[in-house]
């Protein structure tokens, strides 16, 4: 998949990039709402991709069974309605009109359109967002089966949703497309412990989200803060727990362009757009991250920062 660059207000908003996809693999892309829409717009008229946008509605007056029969007919497939009712786990609601289903079940039925798509690649916007747990499990099973013969790209703003069924996950922002290194916590725990014991300088920062260990390259990180006894690593508008202290992180990031701007903050200097002077003794740093983010700058650190930036 190739995407062309888009500029807004004279600044690069969506960079040019190419995404290589293979069969038997589902890819997740984490980005914001605006960039999702721009990506989908570029794919909308391409006959290689079936695009399913979030919130798309189905034929509300049909029953579930009638809809499946209709989709079989228009796509000229050989499956029987009864067998698909079992496969989709919809036998109990087969006589229900779609408009009478719960919001989760209604969205699940809508998502089943991807099963009938003839295109070799499926592009889904926020497929899990509206689904309750049972429907999530059912749809994941279907996507896992489809991935054996199709390419699947899931666009979402939520990391947990990408983790559900994606083999590889990327983050897209104004700086480009960055792969996330995500591993199962149990599998990775011993490796991380050995690295810590050997005092190896890591090129990635280890964070945790639920039962996953997520490794970020330093350029991906916007800033790090200490908040209520927790260390939070901020990346692309989301934060992730980190077991290291600020002092340990400061040492690990010493040669990666990071600066301890405050006793509770470490900032990526590549993301600093502006030094704000509030009063004679009060300063902040505005970051260029696509969102309005301001972090404090200690008065005692001002001159050190100016020396680093040669200003």
C-alpha cells in the first residue's frame, strides 16, 4: 500500500509512506481521527482494497438471516445460510431484525460484510470499538480465518484494540510510520531482567500496558513524567507505565537527545517547538507533537537548555 503526502497549513500532516503487507498477517496502525480519514480516502477508489468505515450501518429492516442470504446472493458464494449462521454464531438471533439487535450485535453483523468481500485486502476502521467482549472474540476468530487468504489492515486510535488480532503494529504521526515492538510479558520478562542485570544500554525503552511489554525507540517518545509515584512514558498522545525511575531513564537517554527539564519531567528535545516565558522565574516548553502539550521548565535548567540548543 502506498500513501501520498498531505500538507495542511503549509506543514506536513500525512507523510508519504509505503506499507508492505503479506498474507497470514494482520497489521494494526495507530493514528488519530483526521489521519485515519485521509488514509481511508486514498484507498476508497482502489479495487484492491475493501474499506469498512466505523459506524457504517446495515439494512436495518432485514432480519439477520435475510441479510446473510442477501450477501450470499450478491457475492455469488456457495455457502449455505444455515452453516454461516453457525459459523458466525448468530443462530439465536437469526429471526431478529437488525434494528432490534443490541448496538454491539448490530455492529458485529455489519462487520461481517468483510467475510464476503472479494478484494484481496481488507481495511477496517475501529472494528472493535463498538463491540462487547463476546462479539469481539467472535469477530477476532473470523479475522484470524480471513487472514489466511487476505491482507488485513486495522486503523485505530487505541493500542488495546490493535493488540486484539494484529501481528504487527505501527504508529503513524507527522514524523512517519514507526513499528511498535510488542511482546508477551511472560515471554519477555526474563530477557528484560537479564539486560538490566548486565547493565546494558538499551536502545529501546521498556513500558507495560496490561499483560504486554511495549518497547519504544527513543525518537518515538515525546516526554516522560513522574506522576503520583508512577513513571509515565508519553507517546503520540497516550501514556505507558514504566518500571524505571526518572534518574535511570535520564541516564539511558543521555545520548539520545533527551533533557531533564524539571525534577518530574524528561523531554525529547527534538519535539520542543517553543520556550515559553510566563514570568521572570516561570518557564515552560511547548512540544510539537500534533497536540497542544506544554511541560514545565525549571528556572535552574534554563541556561543549561539554552547551551544545549546553542541559543
